[in-house]
C-alpha cells in the first residue's frame, strides 16, 4: 500500500493536471465561439455557390473547362484536413482512418495526399505515404489566403492531369459535442442530376462561356476549401473543449478516490499507533 506522502504527491499531481485541462477547456470554448461565428457566416454563400456550380456543370458542355472534364481516375488526390495538435479526443484519428479507407478503395489508382494539419502529415509520413504537399501551423491565424494557396496546388495539379479525382476528407462541425467525418469529391465538379422530363436549358453567358468559367470555377474551388478549413477548425475546437471537460471531470473523480484512500490510510496509521501505545502501556503493568 502506498505511503501517505506518496498519496499526497499523487493528489497534488492530479490537481495540477486538472488546472491545466480546465484552462485548456476555457481557451477552446473562447476559440470555438469565434470559429462558430465564422462558419455560420461562410456556409450560406459556399453552399449556394456549390448548388449553382453543380447546376451549371449539368447544363454546360463539360469539355469547355478542365475542372469540369470527366476522365478515367488513373491518379487520385486526397486532401486530408486534421489539426496541428492533439488532446481533442478522436478528432484526428477518425480523419486518418477515413483517409486510409479511401486509399484502400482507390488502391488501383495512383494515390497522392495533400495534408492540412501537422497531425495528418506526421501520421502519413511515418507510413511512407506519397505526400504531394503539406500545410500546417496556420489555424490560429486562418485566413482566405490559406485556402487560395491550397487551391492553387490542387487546381494546378489537376489541370496538368497530375490528378484525375480530388477528394476532401474533413470533420464537419455540427455542435460542440458532434462532429461528422465527411468525404466529398471536389474535382471534377459533380453535376446535379435532373429528373426525367425536367428542362436542361443552358444559361446565357456574358461576355463568353470560357471567360465566365475561367473566372468562377477556380473561385468555387477556393470557396469550398475555405469552408472546409473553417468547418475543421470549429470542429477541432469543439472536440478539444469536450475532451478537456471530460478530462477535468475524470481528474475530479480521481482526486475524490485518492482522498478517500488517503483518509483510510491515515486512519489506519493512527489506529496502529494507538494500538502500539495501548499495548506498551499494558506491557508495563
């Protein structure tokens, strides 16, 4: 049985850990509020733009622009969006598992990874995966320029036929306690499906079809990547806040258990000393 001194040290250690987890929970909660506000503002435009572009892809000749072109998937790119740090429950683990699942399903194609976040980069680097590019350590200062930089890498590679399919794997933010792993195709742009008998009339383009597509399709890719980065950051903060809250509660339970053991051990020591005193007194009679 551990000594009273050892139990006191253990209680002090757990109390220190509890203070750290409580502080991390408060920091994550503050960042979550800002991240949630940003994603709520970005979602309507992003989702409406996606709806318009998919409708456009269904009504337009797909050979008019490389980002609309459908070709056999000989090479596949997977954009894996994780966090830069841990201590956020299964947030990063779920993402890398989903990415590995897609890699197995697309095993017949040449695979390229684009990792966003240090945790994903470290995981796939240890497994000698082919990482085309990696971005990390920018979520605390996230801005649209990061989405544009990522978009340039993806669009450039896709237009040069370096990738025939591009998938996004990320956590979608629902609430502080709910995040869903999403896998969606970014390129080529998936067209909307029309019902039987529905009109498929084309749009009127000004000044020309090629100029409109050249302007709007790269913007669409950047906006979708921006939404994904915001979703992932908000989901990470929610997962970290929940994980730190659970850790704080577990530390409190452990402190209660250790305090009970300490009191029992202290009472046993006092009882032993009393018995020794009484036995000694009886022996002197």
